[in-house]
């Protein structure tokens, strides 16, 4: 995963707070296998991470959904084992990028973009297991010691201008692991999949999908480098083609499993699906999003994927896009009439196309399917017949 997730999410979390930073207690939270900081410098790192964790708990980006959080924690626990996973504290963050990271004090951050991109439990377990392996092997501490050997780490921790936010920005460099560490975490994640009964092939499949998405982005935006060509993500990670190949080859030597948990996964994130799609569409990265959705569909467009595709075309709004969006919305509600967001999207795009009467009927259908919708008042006004 990208090591700067901790820097970006923690800094964003702190900037989002309305009040001053809460006072931090001297208590240090537990780490892997009962590890305790060895010296004052490591204690400083722990306290910084503990203080950042307090801010994460109050962040407006935090997904405070007990059911979803319990599900993700359950996937990690199945993968690495109940005993080990008790050391991890997972925080789901509403950020649309594919990201996850774990601090040495046991705090794991998981971006909602990962939940969108993972196609099943096994793929999610791959990423969670990869991060847990970094934590279990104390890779961040090894990296931190390297920094300490090259600089005055106490000054770095205690006297950086700009306070905690600036320090957190610098801490991102602690969580950049070398390729040997990344490969070690990859292989550990693969072992977790195998021993927990998940399909081990998922380990290569999720990286294959990520690489394809990045290639789609680069082709659409010529200013972006192609994967393995100067991209920051791949500069500290194994070559993605090699990565997919060594994970696939290792998986073939393991006991096969048909359990990837796809149905369980789709059910677990179903309530969040419209919001995950909305966040992705707002990135205004049409090519990557289209590739992402096509990869999920694999030629079989379900109602929720048709809804997502319609949203993508409606948001872009180029010539012909609204007509395509209408087509995809209609397919979506035909496949699943209970998917409320598709009725709303269809109504909105019909209004945009000048089909007012039908559009208002579709909006009323949305309200009938979702009577407790948060936007009921606004949609109700739009759905009302105009006065004559």
C-alpha cells in the first residue's frame, strides 16, 4: 500500500477538526506481540501515533458504521488468526483511493476506495494481511531505525516547525518499505489466505486489477507515468508484473480453494455501495472508473454495477452521455426494482433530457422504495407536478 496514506489521512483528519487537539495521555497503546518501545526515540514515535489515533477517532472522514467495521475486522481475524488480530485497531476512512496502512502501535487505516475495488473477501484479506505482515515483522520500526541512524530523530520528532500536522507529514517516510519488505509482506499475506481457507489466487488478482486501473489512468492522462515508469507507488514496491507472477506461481503450489467470499462481501458493503460509487465518480477520472467497473463486471453487469456506470456517464455529461446514463439506469431497475438510487438517478437524468413528466414519476418511485431517504424533502419538491 502507499505509505503516505498515514500522512495524508492523519493530516486531513487533524485539519478537519473544529476544535483544538485533545490532550494526549501518557498511556501507550499495545503493539505487535507485546512489543514495547526500546528507547526514548521509539517512545516518541509511539506517542505521536497514539495522539494521531485520538484525532482519527474524532475525524469527519471516519466511517462510524459498527456493522461494517465488525465485518472488516472479522475478515482480518479469519486471515491472520483470532489471537493475532486482537492487536489491530481498524479505522475505516472515507477516502476514495486504494489504500491501507498500519502503524507500529497497532492502528490500521483502511481507505473506502479499497472496499470499492476489492471484489471479494479474499482480495480484501490479501491487503489487510499484507499490512498486518508489515506490522508483525516490525518493518516500520526497521525503517524508523534507518532514519534514526541517518538523522537526529529526536529533533525530527520533537521540534519540527508547524507542530503535529507537519510531523505527521514527515512520518509518512517511516512507512515506506523497501522491496524486500514488500515481498516478505506479499508472501505472508498469501500464506494467510491459504491457511485460512481463502482462494490464494486472490493475492495476484487484486494487484493485476490495480495495475490495469493505473494503466487506464495513464492512457487517458498523458501527464501520468505508466506503472513502473517513475510512479511513486511502484518505486518502493516490486515490479507489478513480477509481483503478479510470483504470487500466482506460489498460489499454484498451495491447496486450491473456491472460497473467495464474493457473495458475503457484496452483501456486507451493499448499504455503502452508492456512497462509494459517488466518491469514486467525484474523482473525475472517467477512464479509470470505467476500467474499474468493467473489471468488476467481467461482462456480467449486475444492477448495482449498471447503476454505477449510469452515475459515471451522468456525471461526465458529454454529448450522448445522458442518453447512455438513461439506458443503464433503466437496465438497473429492470434487474432490481428495489435499488432505490437507480430510480433517483433515472428520474434526474430524465429531467435533464427534458422528459419532465416521466422523470418526476421516477423520482416518486424512488421515494416509494426509500421512504426514509435523507434527501426526501428535496426530491419530493423535484417530484411534485408543476402548478398550472
